[in-house]
């Protein structure tokens, strides 16, 4: 695996910490900004909305720009967004800073994923994405719990300052260690790349990814109040449980990355089914402290076990447009990260309780399973509705992805 892929994974650590750390900071943010917890939860959705819009938009805008220059610019904007968030005087400014940071994060993910995929053979795509997602997992193991710990002891703003510092370190790594990636001799054409959206399998991959991610984060986004108000744990336990989720995510990513290249649909079905079971169990047994803690770990395993397969599947069915494939996957994950917290907030506002967010999440993962089954049946019938023509590279990509 090229060193540059690991550097991208380290950069993702800063991005992932910012994206998910609010799960452990919602109560102090809500108190400081004088808003409800569901409204504070919209900050998570704001970041996800920025990712949904920003990923394809920035992928298109930077399609013909040097890859390393693009990565440097995006990580710089992201770091500045953290500084603005740390200084935000009002909820509205904090909300806006989350969207700007998300745009930069989305662009980095999309371009970084395309760079990582371009540097490895097709049968190592899931492993390459597992390295990048590993940065996200480590963010959940270390970054998110440390953010919650900082928020508990030094105020929630200190967590934003810490991510800003981590972004500066990531910037140094990108500048010094990511090689210059030459642009292809034949410049990418937007119209040709946009053709991937005529493929039913691309849309099915979007649906599966959004529902699988949304189901887990419908409950995870409100894990802190669930642990304290339902399970009865002291708030000091929240960083520890978030770290357990992160450890589970690291375990899941490692296993899924090694298995998904050979058994992609098997990983998707087993992982999403496991998430469904764990969410139902969390809804039923959230008031039991041991169960809530253990299920948080297991949800981390199942959610991130499927992540390399979800990424690799999109690159397989949209291989003729690697930049837009990465952007589309990023957008799909964050459609789920937008819809999940929104649905969880709606459930809480309806006075159904924090544990009910797990029921809502399980409903989303069941729908994801249905979409996987449909995609598998279409795949079995050779159901790729689009055959890309054009350059030899595109034709080669089509010939390989049609059997992936």
C-alpha cells in the first residue's frame, strides 16, 4: 500500500473527529447556546448537508486541477472552519461554520478517495479505502472521546481548537508527503463522468449507503443523552463509551477491508443485518447500563465493517468516473448522516424518548437490506444499465466493473 494512502488516512483523522465529535458535545453546546438538544443535533445534520452538497460540487469544480494542490487548499479551509467554530458567538455562526467545514471535508474525501483508488490495483480497492476509513475509525477511538473529555473539562470550544491543531498537522503531512499526482493526458470531461448517473446500480449504491449510515447515526447522534438519561450513566462515562464505539469501528474496518474485496455482497448483507439486530437490542435494553455500553461497541463494529464494501461497490459500478464516484459515495454517506440525526430528533421531539431513536434507525437499516438484495439480484442478471464508451481507460474500467 503506497505511503500516500496512509497519509490520507491520517488526514481523515482530523476530518472525522470534527464530523463526529458533536455526538459527545450536544448537552454543553445546547446549554451554552441556549437551544434544545434536538436543535443542537441539527449541527450534525448541517455538517452532513454540507458534505452532501459539497462532495459533488467540489469534485466537479476541481476536476481539472492538480490533486495535491486541491488537497492542500481543502484541508486549509477546513482548519479555518474549526477556528471559526471555536470562536462562534451564536448558534447561527456555529451552524454556518459547520457547513463551510463540511464543504472542505467533502472535497478532501472525494479527491483523496480518487487518489487512493488510482494508486492501487482493482483487487486492493477495499483495502485502500479501509486505510482511509481507518483514519475515521481512529478518530472515533481517540478524537471523539478526547473531544468529549475536553468538552467536559475545558468547555466544548476547546474541542474545536484541538481539531484545528490536528488540521494543521494534517496540512504539513499533505504538503510534504503526498506526491504530485499528474493529471491524465486526456482531461476528464464532466459530461462523460456524469453519465454514471444513468446506471441503476449507482443509484442503488447511493440508497444502500445512505440508509445503512443513517440507521446507525440516527441512534449514535443522540448516544450521549441516551447513556445519561436512559441508561443512568454519569456524564463522565460518555467519552469511554464513545471510545468503545471507535474501537469497534477500527475492528470492523480492519475485518471488512480484508474480506470485502472477495465477498463484497456478503459483507454488505451480514454487516447491515448485524446493525439492525444491534439497534433493536439497544431500543429494548437501553435502560441496562452493561447492555448500552456493549451494544455501542458492537454498533461500531457492524457500521464500519460495511464501510469499505460500500465505498468499493461505488467505485466498481462507477469506475469510469473515479472522482465523481468518490464524491457520490461521500454524498451518500452524508445523506444518511443528515437524515439519521433529523429522524432521531423528530422522534425525540415527539416525546418517544431517546431509546426510540434506535427503533427508527433499525427501520432505516431494514430498508437498506432490501436495497442490497435488489442490487444483488440485478447484478446476478448482468443488470448494469450503463455501458460506458469512450477512451480505452473508460472501456477497460467498464469491462472490469461489470464483473465486480
